[in-house]
C-alpha cells in the first residue's frame, strides 16, 4: 500500500507519454500473440487489475491513498 503513490505516479507519467494509436503484437507463435493490442488499453487494464486487488484487500486505505496521492497525477494526464 505504501508503494501506491509511486505506482500511480509511474502510470500517470507513462500515460502522458504513450501514443494512444500504437498497437503491440506478441513475439511467440500462439493465437493470442497474433492479435494486436492497443498499448493505452493494456496500461489502463493493468492499472485496473492492480487497483481492484488493492481495493479488495483494504478499501478504506486504498481510497484514502488514491484520493490523497494519485488523483492529482491522473487528473493532470487528462488535462
């Protein structure tokens, strides 16, 4: 939980720098790697999974840390 502010700051700075039109393809020969994935979507999905796991483990602390440390960084990305 203590690392949540750094994680949110990392994601905020990464979201500022990623081109939302770039897609990525896997490097192995499976069916999933033949699909193209939007990098922005992958980043948001990853942050969602991490945040949901933290939220399920300690809802009050996660909400407090998000509001205190993460919201301002993520709002700057949107502006």
